[in-house]
C-alpha cells in the first residue's frame, strides 16, 4: 500500500478519542477485531505453507526449478487469494459477511507488512534487531484492533458520537465538537479511523 502524501499546505494529524460503546457496538467492535486477527493468521499460514513445502521438496532432492512456486505476500496478492478462499474455507464461510471488508484488510495488511519487514531484516535492509518469521496471533494475547479507511467515517453533529462502517454510531467518552467544527468548516477531513480495544470479552 502506498504511503499517503498530503497536498502542499496540508498536515496529517492523529487524534485519539476514547469510545464508550453500548453492548451491541462493543460486540461488533470485538467481532471486527477478531476478524482482523483471523485474516492475519490466515495470511501467515497461506504464505509459510509454501516455505515448509519447499523445504520438504528440497529434502527429497527435487531441483530448484521444479519446487513449488513462492506465494507473494504483497497486500493485493493476499487480498485476491483471501477473497477466493473465504467463501469456501470453513474458518470463514459461515460468518465473514458479518464484518466490514476493512476488518479483513486490517489483518492482511498487517501480515503483508510483517513479512516485508522480515525479508528486509534478513537481507540487512532494515535497521534494528533481527526479525523472525511472522507468527500466529493468539486469541488471548493479540492486540484487538481494526482500521477503517473507506465507507462512512464521521463525527456526528452533536460531537459526542462517531460513525464507523458496519459498526454504526458509537458514543464517545468525550466531547469532540471542536473536531466536528473543523470538518464543517472544510479545515479537516477524516482519512481513516483505527479502533483499539481491551482484551476484555464483549458483554
């Protein structure tokens, strides 16, 4: 995914707002975060399956040209493969439609970035500590998050609610009327919203 570049004279700012969701919104938010984690784990399994397959083939003496082809971890490639698989894969077939596509894209984008960072770290192109192969995210310990980049994302006129795709309107813990006023004046545009949740199960 290309990095967003603002037009000259514009700044990109992040605002952190605390949510105060009711029970229904809380369940929807946790469902989206869970879907993102599931998509991430699917991508890790999808890519690494070929790695282990190639290792096995090499141990059998199969020549390099005849080994199973690598699978791309670019985000477009992962999206295409996931969209082809989700309708028949028992892990997703019964419930994937319950969540926004943004939930799955969050997980796939995270996996794509993780593999890219691993590859750069292994080749010495990435500074810092060496990174290992991306691992599965545990349901108990994984950070619950979902990023929305398309669809309806807005602060409502009262300044006390925000609307997110498929989630609907969620109450804010604080008054964001100042941000709504900036948007109304044409001085601010919401590009994305990321929901980060606690590990506590939904009520």
